């Protein structure tokens, strides 16, 4: 069991937790993830490592409350324990040798993009970060990105924060203005990543996309996280979660991601009702 040392609400649906996990913190790298279970009967939830502190022995996770398990997790507080907390899993982001990179994050995907930008910055890479949210109320990690980016472009769908528009609008403007990137790394909703990759393919810029399909065991055995990349079946948990964005079949990934949406919404509502009833009594 792993103790929650810090809990911070980042916006109405997104929460940050710092968890005591010294063995994981010793080896964790940007791009990797953990799998947790809130309690002994809980489902396995994969969450990307948002940050780590090797000296303190802590792992930071940032999650969006979308289903029953994340609702349960969000009801835990500082001093409570997470039943299972396993990792690091997956392959770390390749950062060596990159001189100039654009990191493009959208929504809660910025929690995954941030540690990548941080590592690139610390190794001396010139980092241009483009981060986008639907509106100002949903913004997370703005100060953290500002501290680790040579250039930070803020975008919002409604114009309430930064510039009005999509992250692809900002990325196109940067590339057309003459910025030349060794690589673009994109992390966010599947449709966003699809169009980022479509844009960079147009300009011939290598692009890495971080994928987050349904995942159960995290070892490649269940097949739940399969993707088609370059015409071949790959597994996000062991082959990824990062892949060549120009080779990913995004339409298939988007279709599969919707499979359990109704079930997830139903179980989330049931869990919320249970918590409400417990609070009333």
C-alpha cells in the first residue's frame, strides 16, 4: 500500500496526488506509467507518471475524474493509502540527441506532456510548448510549462485564455514562421493528436504521439490496448505508449476508445450516488 502525501485540485475535474513510492521513483522516466487499484476489489487504472522525485521517493500522478475508479480515487485524501501502485511500466520517452522540440499538449494530456518538456529542458534541448484547453477554467500546469519552455504558446477553444484557436493553429504558425524542429511530441485527446500528426506530415516533421487506450494488465497479455501502427498490431503497454504518429491508425483508435464510454458513464453515476448516500447518513 502506498501513502498519499499530497493532494491538490487543479480544476473541477482534475486532481494531482503525490504518492510515496520510493522503488518506482528510483527508476521512473518521462513517458512511463503506473497501474493502481484504489482498493482490493478495484479495477486496474493506468496513469502516466506526471513527475517524480528520486530523493523524496515520490511519484506524482494527475488524473481526470471520468469513471467509477477515478471517482473513488478522488475521494481519498492526504494520509490515506492506495491499495496497489505498480510501475514504472512502458517505454520511456526518447530524448537523447534532440536539439529543438515542440511539445504539444491538450487538456489533461498536458500532465503527460509536462515531464517530457521538463526532461528535454534539463538536458539542454530548446523546448517550444504549445498547450491547449477548452477554456480558462480547465487550465493546468501553466506555471510549470512556463518554467521549462523557451517558448510557450497558450491556446483555448473559446479565447478565454491565451489565443483563441486550436493547438494545430499555433503549431502551423510556428512551422510556417521558420521554426525547424527535430521532433514534435504530442499528447492529448485522440482527435487532437490525429490532426497534429496530419499537420506535421504535411511539413515532413517527425512526430511522436503518446497513446492511452483501454489497458488492463500492463504487460501485453490481455490485448486490450492494441493499436495498429504501420499496418502492424502493437500494444501500448509494452511497445509504447509512444509511437510514430504518422504510422498510427487514429480512426481505429478513436473508434475503439468509445467502446466502453456508456458503461463508464453509468458506473461513474452509480459510484457518485453511493458517495452521496454515505455522506447524507
